[in-house]
C-alpha cells in the first residue's frame, strides 16, 4: 500500500503522484458512495445522493494543472468552495480519466457520459453553475468502461488515460 501523501492544507487519500502531471487538461474523477446520504451542497441546498458511482467532470487550466486540481479534490481538509468539495469529502475516490490537452473537453465529456446506458443526472446544475450544461456530475449503478467512454468521445478527444491508483 502506498503511504498517504501530504499537501498544504490537509492530507490526501493516496494519489499516485507519479501518474498525475502538472499539465493542463480535462478529467473525470470517479467517486463511490456505499451508503445513500443527504448533504448540503452550497447554493444547491440539501441533495440526496444514492449508493453508486459518481463521475465528476472538470478541467484544470490553472497553475499545477491536473495534479493540482485532482490533489485538491482528494484532500480531506479543505474549504468547501465548489459543489464537488461536498461530495468528495464523503465519497471514496476510485479513479480518474484524464486528457492532457489544451482544449477544454469538460462540456463534451459531461454530455457523453450522460448519454451512456445507465447514466443519470443526479443533481441539476452540479458543477455547472458557470455553463449551460445540465450537470457535470453523472451517476451510474456500475461505471462504464473507459473504452466505451473513449468511443463516445472519439475522435474529439486525444489520449484519455486512466489513473487507477488514485487512492489506497
């Protein structure tokens, strides 16, 4: 087992730092809930989250790129600034799919995930307060394969990679 990494502002949940690069890009963070629960989520108010797998789609074009953004999502002690901060504080991180590309794919990826069999938009507007997407959070009873996701996005998105050692 990889020992937990420590970052400024709190501990992280064993991200594989060798796999996360500081380049900009787009990502899907996979979170799993083993128990249904109700959480307050910023301006969205109280939200009911069901047992299952949640795909949160985002982009990282600021300092530190993908490594910094996913590192922040995985920290346990953080100020809850974004919608995903509320869910990532209680759900188990399972994996991430990333593309290190200068093009922002988050809106296309959210739409592609939502169109896959078994997908459900659990919370309207989650992670999408600055765009017209229905949501950047997609729920699945069982997550789709990366191959199926690539097929749904291709040929628009080059080089989507899975990072599975995101947590211990």
